[in-house]
């Protein structure tokens, strides 16, 4: 008690001299200069767990305060307080007696500066006691787990990036392996995993010592690498004004993908153009320069790179030549260009001619608009679409004409051009050239479809046709060659038409210099071919074996040669030879079962579509037949035959269209 009372008195005296009493405003600076015999540090801050002196605080980790050893302080009269902030003192600089230095603990709860105040009584050498008020300002540091990212790479390594900037230094550990120093603040580092499934990053402060914090993450799974696919490349307009559209694939997550370009006409070097997000299926690049493009795959650790196939841009411009042809001018960035595939108005075309700088399409009609697109690299590279209206002052090519007959004996006319069928556009003017009478323009058409001359069918003996083409620019072709269909006639050489003579007019086709082959066909009523004779160059023949079951013999010629397009034919008119139907009915029959004349039946030839009726003398119908298989045995309504004379009536419309009616009598004798 002797040492305690003077100390208390000294504290009270200091408070009165400084004008500090409870309730008054605190002093601006209560602290005394630090003692010189302690190196300027009146008390030490010690980690409560390890006993290690620290120069900074750690949030959540307790410390205690120890006076300088050279100071003869009274432990039971030494008090401490800690307040957040810099140079922050307790009210009136009075510290409540919360404990002596040997037991006082302080645990910071938030980061930032902390002012620690010490109020102590020190015994002097002469036995006197002096009161002291010393302060220290320390910084409390947070202990949050340091954030970081981890990206797996092939070959058992991973890329670790510490994104935290709180701690002074960091270490990284794969699994339970050793700690390795890692650079802070977004600088990635490759870490060998050695089979580990986790990575731990620990943050350390330079002044705090044991104040650290770890953060552990599981290493994400890495998808198997794939070779990037650059499937398609297409331009919307010639480079560099058009947008480049790329179809890509095989870009699993876990890797970095970069779109690269090589200069036009070269295989490198490549420069980076844009990043491609993993999983992308398409990439659009506006105002794309011409060149070769590829997608480069790189793993996060930069251990390996794999490129896709290189696709080169293909630009298209079109122009019309003075000869009425359209030129396709290509700007191909590929150092090894071609081959090319071309579509015209959405349809593939192959008959193009190579010219300097591109291709030329000669199969066009003046005044018609055509739109083209060119592809290469197996269709993976597609040019922009380009089109124009063909113009020319040159007359269109001379058309060709094939004349034929249909089964209704109407003349049909099929136009063509030397390069193929007549496409839409322009006007086709047909002329009829009869054997007698004036030449006339009888038909105008605006398409290349087959047309029919129905006006020439009635009394046709000989007629020819010609054609000329006027394109949409007003240029008119030369007149086509004369086209004359073959007219066939047939004549029976006897009353029963067991032999038929056939004659026909000569066929004239697009190329009269080529030989003509005539093949005679026998037809059914519906036009089905029943028989075909050997081809001949003659203009007549004889059918010595016409079919015996046909009432009307029908013939036609199938014609080839004379410039007719391969795989097509002209046909002559259909010629017919009708035969007379013949009816044979008995004038008596004897239904007595002796096997001779037991039934009344129809006999003759070409009797198919008929009605036979038999009536008795009262006009009552006793028998009716519509085919030759039906016969009369003399019974009437199931009753036995009755002798007498019966009247029959026969009616038929035969195959030739002729109606026949005959009547007669038959005598029934039992």
C-alpha cells in the first residue's frame, strides 16, 4: 500500500495540473516523450500465442503489452488502453484499471491504425515515484483468405494468379507439397501439381509475423484438347469493306483461342486479330482485310499451341463484256488458288471459261440480271455475292428448233441454243412455212418451253417451221434452220389388212448435214409402244405381220439424228389403219346334247364392246350377252328349250369408233 498510494496521488495530481477532470474535453496530447533508456520504445507488443514481439497487429489475434525492461514500473499500477485511430487518447488521459501488464490482452477487431496508451508509476533511484503516460501507434492488418484463380494446363501443371493485394508476400502449395513464393497482384505463375487436386495460397505480412491466412481451391478439371476447327469463311463484300463471317468449332473451355491473320498471298507470319471465346460457333469481323485466317489454341500455361486449318478470303466483282458475257473477277488471298465452284442465281454452273483474274460466263441473256457466288476450298470458303444486268450490242446466238408430233397429232416445237436450253428472257418468234401458201409468224413466246401448233392439225400434209430470238436488249438473232416434222401415212394392202404399207415425209432437224434414223413403232390406243422395228434411213417400209388382235393398227416414227439433242427424239404423226369388224351368228341351233350346234353363240372378229339380245315372237327377251363367252343353250328362265323362230338384235361400237346394228332370226330345233 505504501507504493500504491503515492502512485495514485501522482496520477491525480497530474490530472489536476493538466486541467483534466472527468467531464472535461480531453487533452490534445497527453503523451510524454519516450524514455531514452528504452531505445525510444516504452513498451513492447507481444503475440499472446507465440510470445514473439511484433511491430504490427493482426485482426483477431490477441497481443499483450510488456514495459521496457529498464523501466522500474509497478506492475500493479501500470494500465493500458487501445483505441482505433492515430493519436487517440482516453478521456482526460485517464485509463481505467483494467489489468496489469502481465495479464492485459488486446485483440483487434478491424484493420487500421490503433493507438495504444500506457499509464504507469515508475520508482526512482532515490526511492521516489513518478507517473508516466506513453503511447505507440501500430497498424492492425486484416486476415481474409487471399483470393486467387487457378487454371489447369496439360502436362500436370496449373496457372495460379494471385489477385489479392493485401498481404506483403504470398506462397503457393500444390496439395501437401512445399510452399513456393509467388508474385502478388495478378502476375500468373505456373505451378507443378505432381498429382495434387488442390492448391493453397497463403498471404503473409512483413511486420506481423504469425499473422497469415490461407485459401484452398480445388483444381478444376481440364477438357481434353481438340484441334480448333475453322469450318467456313465467307465475305459479305470484297475486303476490306465487307464483314468476315467465320464458322468455328471444337473450342472446349479451359483454353485460350485467338483469331490470327496472315498477309494475302502468303502462308505467314500470322498476327493476332481477336480473341475467340471458348465454345464459340461463329465469329464476325467487320472491315476484314484480305488474307489467310486461322484459330490458334493455347493452354493457359503457354506450354503448347495448335492452329486450325487456314482459310483465305475470296472476293468477287462482276463486269459485263462487250460480247454480252459476264466476267467474274476474283480476289483470292490464297497463294495456291482454286479450284472454284460457281452458282448463278442460286443454281450451280460449270460451263465457265477461265480468263485472266477470274472466270467468264457466256451463257447469259442480254438484259437479264444474274447474281453469282464463288466458293473454293471444298465449299468452306465463300465469296461475297455480286450481280449485274448483262448488256451487249451483239446479236444472240442463232437458236435451234426441233419439230415433232404428240399423240394427238399436233405439232410441238422445242427451241434450244447451242449451249443448252433457252433460258427466260427475250422473245421467241415462230414462223410457219407451209408447202403451199404464205409464210406467217404464227406464235410469239417469252420462255423456252415447248409450244404447240394446234392450228395445223386439221388437214396437215406438209409444213415446216423456223425461229428467231430477240434478247432483252433488242438484239435479234439470225433465223434458225428450217425444222420439218415427219408426216406418216399408212395403207392396207388387202381387205383384211394383213399387210400395211407405210410412207413418210423426210424429217429436217437442227443440223440437216447429220444422218437421220427412223424407227417404226406400233402403238396401243393409249400410246403404249407394242412393237419396235429396226431403225432405217429409208422413207417407207411394209408391215407384213401386223397384230391379229388389233382392229385399229396405229403407227408412229421415233426419229433421232439431224442435230436433235442427245437423249431426245422427234416423233412423226400417228397413222391408223382401221379393220372392219365381222359378225357371224348361226340361223339355227339344236340344243339336244349331241355336241353339234348345241348353243347359240357369237363368232367373228373384233367383237368386244357389244350387246346381243334374243326375243321370242311375243317380244319377250329370252337371252342377253355382252361378251363372246356368254352362249345360249335354249333354256328360258330355267325352263326347257321351246322350238321356234327367235329374233336377235346386235349392237356394237368398235375400236375405230364405228357403230354397227344388225338384226336376224335363229331357229331353235330340239
